[in-house]
C-alpha cells in the first residue's frame, strides 16, 4: 500500500502551488527568493533569456479578455521585472509589467480587447549583474511577442450559393471555395497523384459550397458555431460512403474571437455530416489549428480522410469546468510490446495511473485480432468462392487510413533495419506464439490443457509439439538469455553456460519439430467452412520463417524450409504432398461465423431506406474510429443481436466436437462461440474495456475514472505491425464513453508528425517537445509519425517505421516524457544542485535502501526483484531523478512521481536505460526555468522478457511476455503472471523509494 500518511509532505514539492510560502527564505527585501536546500541557480549557465507566450497568439472581441501566460527561461536568480509594451494601446490592453523571480518563472495575465484591429504585446526582460558569480548582467533586454487580433465576435455565415468545382491533379492540388466560403479549401498532397499503390488517389474534381448550419441538429446539442458549415463533394459520390485511405487537408472559415474567453484549442469540436453521418456529430480529426490568412480572415485547418460537410464549434462552457483531479503520480510508458503493455496494464489498472503512453504498441486488440484473421492469415479464395478477386498485397479494399494491407504469403517488410526496426517471418511467427502463450490464442482452441496456446489438433506429446530431442519437452523453448553484465563475473560465467544450453535446446527442438517426419497430419475429418467444408482434404502442421524473398515493401514472402513451428495455424494440404506450399490456405478458427450487422441485427442493405450512395447506413450504426466509434456494424467483433451460425468454430454443421474426438468446439450450444483464447484476449483489450464490455481490475471506466486518466499514444505510418492504424482504433475507443448529452467524456485528436503539434516549430528538424502547448491538446491523443509519401531515402532511414528515424525515436520519447509531465503540475522541477560534491552540506549521501548505497549515489540502480506472491524474479532498473540523493532533499523528504517504462520484444530493462540520458538531461536543464523543465520523476524499467519459472523450472514463454498474466499452467502451477508481478513491483517501489503519493489538484477540463 502507498503511504497516505505522507501526503502532508506534499507542500514540500508543490513548487507553484506553495510558492507564496516557498521553502526558501528570502535573503533580503530586494534579493528575492534564494535557492533552497538541494537547489541551485547560476545566471552564468544560461547565456541568454528566452521569453514565450502561451498561447502565442490571441484573437478576441472588443470588451472581452483572454488569459495568457508569459514564460521565461532560465530561472531568474534575482528578481527581474518584465516590461510590457502594447504596440497600439487603443486596440488592446494588458498589464504594464510582470514580476519574475526564482519562484515565479511565469506570469499569468489577461489581454483585453478595446477596439477592432491588430496589435502586439512585447515583453522585455533584462537580468541584472551579479558580481558574486562574475555575471555582468544581460547587455540587452530579451523580448518576446504576443500577436493580438481584436475583432467583432460575429461568426462568419454562409448565404452565398456560389459553389465551385475544381479538377484536382498533380498540377492543381487545391480546390478553393467562392463567395462566403472563399477562404475554404480542400488540398490533396501532390504525392497522392504520383503513386500507384493503395495510397494513391486518381485525379478527381471536388466541389466546395456552403453547407447548412449543423449545430441545431448535431450531437451534442447547443454547441456554439465558430463559422459556417462547408460541404466538400467528390466527383464520385461513392467516395462519400467510405473513408479514403489517406487524409486530405481542409480549411473552413472560423472566427476564433467567438471562442469563449477561457476556451483553448483543445475545446474545439469539429462537426461532420455526410451520407455516413446523416445526423451531424462531433468527429475526431487531425492537426487542428487556427490560421490567419493574408486577407485578414481566419480558418480552421485540419486533416481528415472523409469528404462531406464540416463545421467548427465549441461548447459555451469550454474552459470553465473546474474539477478536483486526483493524481496518483504514476504513469506508464512503453515502446512496441511495451506500448501494448502500457496500454493494457495501464487501462486495466487505471486507478493507479494518471496517464498511459503506449508508443507504438498492441494497445488495441479488437481491430488487431480481426486484421490478423482477415489479412495476416488471409488472402486465399474459399471453396465456396474459388474464383474470388485476388488483390496485390498493397491493393486490398481496406477503407481506412494508415493501415497497410498484406496476406499470409506476403507479409509487410520494409527495408531499413536498425532505426526502422523490422521483423522477419520467423520473428513474427515466434511473436505470435508468444502472444498466444501469454494472452490467449484468438485463432483456435487446443483441447490439451498443457498447450492452450496452440491451434486445434496437435497434442502436447506429438513430435511437432514435444519435439524428438531425448529428455527435452520442446513445447515452449525459451529464447537464450545472455549474461547480465551487472552480475558478478562468476554469475556471468554461469549465465553464459546457460545461454549456450538454451540455444542448443532451441536449435535442436526446432530442427526436430520442423523435420517433415514430425509434422502433425489430420488425413481427413478436419473441417473448415472456408477451405475444407467436407473434411476430405488433409490438414497439416508446418514451419515458417524461411528467409524473405519478395520485393519491398512485401519482402516477407512465404518460403518453404522455415525452422519456426507455426503454432497458431495449420495448412490445408491441397496437393497432398505433406508440406505446406505457397498458396495453400491456412486455417482460421477463432469464432463461429457471424455477420457484423450491428446490434440491430440487420446489415446496411436491409436497413429501411437503404440506398447505396445516398443512404448507405440508414440505422447509423456503421463503425468508424473517427466518425462513428460507438457503431456496432462492421466494428470487427460479434455483439449481442448479430446473426451467427451455431455450428462451432469450424463453421461447418454436424461435425464432431473435441469432446467426441473431433476438432470443433461450440456447435449447437445455443450461443455464439469464440475460442477460449479469443475470449481471454478480449478480456484484456482496452477497446473492450472502454466500450464497457470488459471490466478491468481498476474498476469500471466510468466518467469519474476517465476524468483522472489520460492517454498519449503514437505509431508509425509504415510500421510493419500497423501501429498507426492500431492507435487510430485505440483513440476511437476513447471517444466511446459519453456524457448524458452525447458529448464525449474524453476529448480526442490525431496528429501527423511532430511539427503539427500545437506550439511546435514548423520545421521538423527544429522540434522541441518543451514548446508543445499541452493546454491545446485533447486528453486522448494519437500521433502518427512518418510521411506517407516519403522518399525511398527517407524510408531507408526508417521514416514512419516500427522505431522511426533516429530523430523520430528521440522525438517520440521526449514527447512521451513531456506529455506525462504535463499531467503533474505539482511536482518538483527545481534545478538540482550539481551532482559533484556539493558545498554546504549538500553533498550526495547514502540512504537506507537494501539495494545498496552505490546505487543511490549514482542515481541508477540495477537489481533483481522477486515478487512476494508470484515468486517471479526478473531484472529491474531504476533511475532516480537528479537531486534525489542529495542530503538536503533526503532530509526534507522530497518525494517524486514514478514513470514505469516497458521495453519491447526481445529486450530487457537495461535496453531502455539509454533513455535515462534524455530524462536526466531535461530534468537538470539549466537553460530552462522551472516552468519548462521536465518534471522530476523516478523512472522504473520493468522486466517483460520471458524467464524460467522458479517453481516448475519451465519457460514462461519464448522471448516476450507482453506484460500479461499467462493462462497456461505447468504441473498445476500458474506461471508467467506478469500483470501480478508488475503490481508487486509497484508496491515494492513505493516501499523502497521516496515516491510521491496521491494529491488532489485543481484542474480545468
Ligand atoms: Ca445494422
Ligand atoms: Ca448500418
Ligand atoms: Ca459488431
Ligand atoms: Ca456455438
């Protein structure tokens, strides 16, 4: 349990909130606050002062006021008065000066509009000399500028009927409006016309015209319009019935001066209507930003893959809803498999976290399981439709953004390893098996309790599973774990020996399992509705992972001779030669056949009033992550009311059940049947939790729970695991919980690349996470990194891939850290005294901690942690924030929040510790003030590698645990209980480190 009694210490670390009685005592009436124990300030470390405004520009009406914050960097060691100068005081007014000192790096004030016009407010700051440190003072004042646009709050309307039509092609990429919507536009990236794959667009004509005001009939009701509705019409009306595969760029007229006084960009709501949204509603769009055009008017710019009618709006109470937010001072961030861990573990235990930050991971499983069934394991014509249309792997008709298609024989594989990250077929086969071991097999149900992760059919004693190595059970072989260089030399020698043994075991096992003589064969009687409805064809096991042989980006082409057992699926041996050949279908048996009609039980074409073009979804239940996330038709999952065939997961009626010696389960039981593994996967799926279909251990994700729980996620547009698309559906699920008036409990937004974040420099090479205006970002946000139309050179450098380019991975991490820090307004951001031996009793010292004193002094701990109940042992690493070990901070009981970091597949906690250089650097940045410095946090790197279970001596899994509780038992013992172990670890960290307990803070929604 956390130590709630120590809440009383909260004020010691509440830098801003307690500043009026700050812990440091003033040295004199003019000197201002001085650094407290463990803190330092030296004007010579930052040669120049920087001033910036948040927001950087304001538009407001005469007589109205808007709150603005001015922030200076670095810390002011001596008090300084900032001098405001309004260029034209008849247009707007503001205070004449701002006081800054060590405890006040920012100043909140109001700009008041006086009369229509544009002006600007400059602030000048000049630091005085400080002879004690040989600082001569700033030779010149530094200034910053706030752009101010005072204009009547009247909202632009549209009454002109003059519509335009523009032929768009590689030479004309923008369609402009006319008349009242002359500022509206639709742009297509030129690259869309220059390519031929699924991300290409043909030349087309687009119309721009006035739309009717959406606000009177929209959900939620009573939104204030910020401008007119504008209709964007494609030449081909069927384009309005589905999402495009890439986004287009829209601009619609707005008047930002019509925003309520305290409203920020995060309160913007974009309304949409079209044939697929007959009832106008708020939708999730990308890259929202207000821009002032050369003609002096404003537009809202954004990206969306949907053509139709758009309008900008805002709630009248935006920015005025104050709540007490309960902060736990914990967050979890992960990458890849760790991103999935952050999404799943964080959502399951949402009561223990303020924010989760899955960076490119399997944080949404509903869509992923469907995608794998349809594409990763698909691409074959069924027996009932032998002449089906065959698609090239990059040409499937999957109408959504950032999902690249593939099929079983052509897996996506972009070149550009290293920073790009890429997995071979063998890696993928092993990863899928690990996920099935830890999370459940969504593709089949094995009757043998020893191997529930395997496809239906083989038994644990069969050579394909057990292998034929004397004295070795090959069903799960651990990937060799190398020596831990933090261990003693003797231990490392032992570990190296173990590694060699593990490698030999895995090699021998795989060789024996993949020997054709070991293949599991059902000569007849293995039914499958798609590929073997009469059960007359042989169904066989096979191995995958032969070296890839295709052409980029579908290089991962199937080849014979792989050495990784494919445990999630079997093949239909059409030519009866006993081995799988290219083109032979693989079995998918995760659930009974169903029609994804939605809970109304009728598919679109049977809904009353259906018209393929003008009324394609009469009942309004068609799912889309951006425009209808609550829809249940085509939402990739069976729901109550949807028609299904009670014929068992093989899809064929009257076939023998497993209880009768057959292979089917669930036939005739009067209910929709999914495999046990599929049910286990959905039980931990954040999407299902957010829909209210799965209840997490942290309690229901109701309004109260969600108000204190945020998410930042990302994914590459070229990620081989489709993590940009996974993030789309994940954030879509955050849009599902609704208030009584139909408004979203959580605001949602997408971004494309870092330069589109509010406040960011438009040049991506100049991106600095510290400049991001978190006040302008919705509470559930997804950043898709990488450029859709990247050049081959950019792709070879990793652009948009699993990890990203060298720049992208750093930007991803730093943005993740700052997003977490933005939820912790009340934690220590003071500049710590230097780590070297400090003066005045401020030296680093040891603290009582069983991890050892060296660890505390270096701020970096590597150790093993054994869970008291799970008995699982795994390595962990802890990075303490700068200043943690300073005697002054220890004596004062200064406490810190905790960020848990989860590594990716095949890694271990040490592999992420290079990020400590980033966090440490930003937490001790003397060029910043405490307003812009990264919140000091303890970073704990948790273990997600598969280990040997101490009770049974069995491997938990092969290489990655996905941070889940395994369902398999070995000799009656549960093993691989990673979710439980993670909880034990959090308790352990709270007991052994000065972690900051919960507080309640004022929060504006
Ligand atoms: Ca329906
Ligand atoms: Ca429908
Ligand atoms: Ca459904
Ligand atoms: Ca059934």
